C-alpha cells in the first residue's frame, strides 16, 4: 500500500489503525492523517519498539487491509 493509498483511504482506515494500535489517541490519528512516516514514528514512540519492528507491523497491517488498496484503484 503506497502513501497515496494510505492517505486517500485514511477515513476508512482510521478505525482499523485505532484497533491495531490502541495507544494512539484520536487526536494523534487526526494529526497523522495517513502519513506513513508519522504513523511509524508515533507507534515507535508509544510502544517503545524498533523502527524495523514498526515497519514490519505497518506492512502486516497494510497486507491485512489490502481491500482498501484494491478499492482505491490505480492513481489514487
């Protein structure tokens, strides 16, 4: 899932992000606004895990939520 897809589908993904990383507040999720780097940084900060682990978790999340990628189609 590329950054455009994450940002383009952020409204649909926000709830799933909140379920996956429950320590994120609604305000933090709103500030992140689909920006993958900001999401990764905030997860790393809140959970005290390495950047490699964060990247793995986000990749797993993206794969699990691939339906959003297919629904957005190319160019979104």
